[in-house]
C-alpha cells in the first residue's frame, strides 16, 4: 500500500500565546489564542464562555463573534464562527473558531507569526492593550 496519511486540518496550526478580546452577543470578553492557522484559531476564555449549549453553534444568531487581535497597525478585527466548544465542569471554557472570509491583513498576520516561529524557534507572546 502507498504512503497515505489523513490530515485532520486543512491548514497548519501554529502554537501561540496571544491575548485577545472578543465580542459575543454585544458583550466584550477576554481570552488567549493558543494556536491559529490561516482559517481558524483556538481560544481559551479568561472566564466561562457566554454560550449556553453546543446547539448555539447551529444558531446563526449565536454562532458568530468578532475577535480583536493585536496588530502592528492597531487592532485587527476578524469575524469568526464557532466550530467547537470545550466543556469543563458544565461550563464552556474554550472554543475552536473558523474565520469567515479571512481578510488579507489576517493572512499577513499569520504569515508573520509563522515566519517568526520558524526563524526563532519560539512562539510569540502578544499581550492585550
């Protein structure tokens, strides 16, 4: 049989430690992006996520939020869709999100981080302003 392997993700995930703010249902929350790619990211919330159930991911009014990332030109805002929720003690504490039409500035941001990690061997540690 040939050399065949299945990849779970379409894009490589890059480990990071980026402090972000995100807006969900017109409320602001804080968290940490622990990995990202060209089309998604994984966010650990500083407090329990304001999501009541995994069914919220199917509701178009509850499945989107805006994530604000630190960027050289200020804040980079991207629209994301909830794709995965992680539950701990009956609360949701982490979420996997997919970018909705990632802007060119976000793709540049990911490329810069990927190049930094490749050159230095370290993950970037970006703090919230």
